[in-house]
C-alpha cells in the first residue's frame, strides 16, 4: 500500500489563474500531483498547458490562486525555488550543452547548486554514473552530447534532473522524435521513476502512450480544466472529445480508383549509406505511406525525391518526364512539393508574416513593373487562410505566433499555391494536437480527391493506417514489403513488420 508520504500532495495548484491583458490563459485551475504518480496533462495547442508549466516552475506568476509545494504556499515562486523544491522540466529540445560530455551535462545542474565555479571531472563522473545506474542504462560518460542519438540525449536530460534531486519531472512531448522501441523503453523508465517515488507530469499529443503510463488524466481546454479522472476511465475517443469538445471521426481512406493513372515513378533510386534500389509508383489521387523506424532511410529518400540530396543512381519521372536529380528548384518546377518534418528550422521563416511565408519563391507572381503588389499578396494569403481554416488574426501576423497545427497549414498553403502534382509530407502531424491532426488529415484527403499524389513519410502508424491507400515498409534503406492501408492491416501487425 502507498505510504502516507506518497499519499500527501507533492504539488498543489489551487484556483490558479493567469491573465495576459484581456486574454485568460488559465482560469481557476486546480491540480494535485503526488509522489510516485504520473499525471497526464492533455489539451490542444493553446489550451493552457504551457502556461501551467511556466507557473509551476516559477517562470510566470499567477494572476490569482496559489501554488503549494508539500502543502506550503509559495508566496512568490521563482525558477530557483522550484528547482530547490525538486521540480525539473525536460523540454522537447532537452536544453543540453552539445559541446560537453555526458557526465558534464548530467552533473551540471547539481554542481551549480553547490555554488562551485568549477566542475570536477571525478565528481561529475561519479554522479553521472550513479544516475545512469539508477535508471538502468549505460552510456559513455565521455561522449560529447552532440554526437548522441535523440533517445540517448533524452536519457541524459532525465539523469540530469535526477542528479538535481528531482521529485517532479515534467516531460513536454517526450516521445515526438523517438522510434516505437525507444518509446517503449521510455515508458518503462517512467515506471521505474514512479516506483522510486518520483512524480511525472506527462504532456503529449500521443494519446495511447499517455493512457498506458499515467494514473491520472487532467484535460485543459481554453484555459479551463474540463475533465479529470483515473486514466482507466478514458480511452482515445473520450480523451479526444474532452480535448476538442467534439467527436473526431477516424476512418480509412476512400478506395482509390483502379483506373487512376500513374503519376510519379521511381526506378532503382539509391544513395550510398542512406538507401538502396528504391522503386515505387504513385498514382493520381493516391496517398502512399512510407513507414520506417528512425535510421531506416525514409527521410533521406524523401529529401532525394525533392532534390535536397543527390542520389548516386536511379531515375525519377513525373507524368513520363524525367525529374532532374539533386536539384530542388528543378523538382519544384517539375511539380513536386516537399513539407519537411522540422517545419520550425526547415519549413518556415518564423519572424516573417504568414503572407510572406505563403508567397516565398513566388513573389514574381505578385509583382507588377518590378514593384511588389502587397494588396494582391495579402488577398491571396487571406484566401488560403480561409480555405485551410488557419486560425490567425490576419495574413500580416508573424508565423511564430501560430500554433503548430496552424504553422503546418501555412507550409501546406505555400505549396498548394504552386499547384504541385506530387506533395511529399514528412511527418505531416508531428507536434500538432489531436484536433489539428484530424483536420490536416482531412486536407490531405481533399487534396488527393482533387488528383494530387501524396507521399507520407511517418513513424506514426495510426496516421499511416487512417490516411494511406498503400504503405511501403522501409528497413535499412530498402523497401521490404507493401501493405494495404485502411482497416486491412492492424497497427500491431504493421509495428511487427517494422521491427522484425
């Protein structure tokens, strides 16, 4: 049975409210987290999750209500006080020092807390080794963090939190960049932490993972807590309904017309060390999935199709015409578009307006006698905002101000304005909430119905199964088999094919 110490609240939020001028980001939110408990904080983008986390760690001060640690009210919570109380946050980028070693990164926070001005290698190694042993993993303590795979960087971030005597670890979208196997290892690690008395606040858009590891679910919508209860009382459908306020239907794609003509052909495409002998045919109106674990070659292949990497061999034709290899400008001119997985660093100019992001690469279409026609540019952007249901005040707003789902739609709008024949989507719903994800899938279906050929690169198996007519399995740089999408194959079956 849980001890009295475990039953006692570790962190309590009482009627916490946070206002920014006329906007209420949090509205009288109550939350209790106990030692050894995993709590899921669910909600769409803009629901108030990030604001709640900022209040918990002392970055933002509440406009009303109060925060208590171990039952003691915090009159003015600061990041230093939150750290001293054992609250640690692991952000999506992990906030590590890439040029430092594993040991130095793990020991850094704990060493700084002692007031020392120098990190002693022997002490850092001992502390890091202790933390790695605590979570049951082995890493090279002298390896530079920048050379580690994503999953190992995450382990370093977790061990750094534990080295700083973390009692509550807040994990913000911890599985976004992990493969299925790595996700399973992370969930096992969370169970280990819970058994050791460490509480976890788990923020994720991936509902199945949330329900698997958490005891309690708390749902925010528009700054208010709209649902709370044991995880056993929720399923994906009820959790989605609580997050969005509506039922989000999921259905397999409509059958592809057997007479649909071939659009894109890839023959024997290969690039040494990345992928080999890849051949496929994409038909007009078809959504074709490429499933693969991290390192399978799926992203290298997608970039090669768009000319961002030059294959060593092979041929790509669109409507029977050869597409120049290794030339993204030529690929775009041929009618191929590419939406990258990392839209923040590869897909958008964050400080620029929505209108400029949509028109980039096509400013000549908005130019008259050498002068940019801003009225025409704003009008086109406003039309795309309406057509793709982008939630934004107006086309002049900076892209940085939008949610992840709306940013993704801006990238889609840019390509749709070019009227491509083929669109390659690499992780089309990475980092977007469940409501936006369903809407993006709806946009994909509409585009395909209009004759566009779409290639989806993803390790999100439910996404592939619900959107794709066919799915190609990629392992170690090669296409190993083809499966039919929709309801004819299960997620477990597809997962087994990827891992076997």
